[in-house]
C-alpha cells in the first residue's frame, strides 16, 4: 500500500504531477485539507485500501498554518501505522512563477489583498513544514510539462523497496544550477570539446566527443574521483532510508563534458544497482 503526497508552489506543476500519477493508476485526490488526512489513512489501512493500493494526495497552502505545522507529526504517525508514504515537493524560482502566472493570467490562491510576488513569498513560508520533510524535490524552473511528466513517471516506475532511486543529471552552468540536486560536481575545469570546431556540433553521447575526452588524463581522473566519492556516500545516505537522490554534473553549456560524465558514471552504477535514471537538462 502506497501513499504519495504532492505539494509545492502554485504554478510549479503540481496538477501535471497529479495527472501523471493518475495515468499510472494512482487514485488521486487534489487539494485535500490536512485535517482530513488521518481519516483517509484509516481508510487506506482498512477495507478501502484493499481496492486502492496506490493513492496520491495533493496538498497546497490553502490549509491553515496550524494544520501545515501538523504535517511532520502526521507523517510519523502514518509510518508507525505501517503505511508506505512519500512526499514530492515541486518548486520553481520566483521569476519563472511570475512569468507563468503572467502568461496564463490565472489567480494565485493567496493573492487576496497582496501582490503576486508577496503571495509567492508567503506560500514558500507556509509550505516550509512540508518542504522540510519532502523525500523528493523537483525544480521545474527549466522543465516543460513533457519533461516533468517523464521525470515523475520514471521516478515512480523505477521505484524499488530495496534500493534508492538515483538520478544522474547533466546541466549547463550558464542556465543555472539545479536546485533539487543532492550533490553537484563542477567539471568546467576539464578540456572543453566546444573549442574544437569539428566537435562543436556533437554532444557527450557521440563517439567523437567520447574519444576526445577519454584521451584526456584530467577527465579520467575527475571521473574516477567522482565515482570513488559516490561509492562511499550513496550507501551511507541509503542507510538513512532515503528513497531518491539526484547527482548533478555541470559544465559551461551542458552539451559535452557533463553529458559524457553522466552517461559514463550512470553506466558504472547500472552494473551494480537498479533504479538508475539519466537526464540531460540542456539536451531535453
């Protein structure tokens, strides 16, 4: 029996995540008041749960501050009751949220007597008790609806009770650092294929770039040291009952060095683990 709680900032893609889980045969309930969660969980661990093995609940900032502060304690109660429960928290930076609201012209749920920017700031504060206890953060600042659907689908479908789900993500620093990453490695110090005219049109997935990078000793040293670090610390985080982890590797444009290293490192871990996901943010 599985319960996924979806929360996050308005405009960050919560409805898309809920719809994706519904397509995966989750029984989805949106905007459920937190005060109703305990009675719903009672149903889940009772007769109703026999027919609904996978349930998803959406929670937003329209709950009272008192109810939101109860959230961490409720999670602990649900776990003690034997329910498998995980929380996904979606977010985006303020400028992206402002742009999305400007484009859709929808009303923010907290803009009664305040500006949109103040409403976004208040929402972040109100949802902190949920964000602080989330199992998975998804930053949708640079993510379109199709990428978000694919990300949620892969996270859920690759899920295993024995092993933590690992996402290896390449990115370009000129487009910003992924805020949902647990580990970030900067590889901009490595030789850059971008400055080789014959390699510029290719990516780190193409053999021309792979051959170039694998001849560079610094690239091989960086790869081995990242692998050594992750080999030590991934199991340690897994022992703390982490369900998800994101490892981000960034170069300048997110086309060559970071892509190559993500592919190579993910291939290494796929030989010994399940639930390995790859994402190339700037190639999507």
